[in-house]
C-alpha cells in the first residue's frame, strides 16, 4: 500500500484531484482536500498519480513503500 501525503498549506481547493479520483479525494467544508482513503491500493495508483499531476498547487505526494 502506498500512502498519500497532503500539504494542506498548499491546497487551494481546485478539486482537480477530486475529478481524477473521486473515490479517494473530496473537498471538505474548509474548501481543502480531504482524503477518503489514506492509502492507495496498487490498482488505484494510476488515478492517484493523475490526481497528483493535475494538482496546480503541488499539494499532493506519494510516500512510496520501501522495496
Ligand atoms: S487539486 Fe490540489 S489544490 Fe486542488 S483540491 Fe486537490 S490537493 Fe487541493
């Protein structure tokens, strides 16, 4: 499992991540991203990587498991 890291100080609520992976990202009442899942199963990694790429604020990163 790969962990998603969010820098809420950078998140501007653009919601690109929600569009890319709505089962994993949501926007909370604060207008900042909320994680619906803190870790990503391997079969969801492509969508999460797309969400990270599409974030204009570069607020999302992946903590890759040590191999
Ligand atoms: S795309 Fe980036 S800035 Fe927008 S809500 Fe998601 S994490 Fe926040």
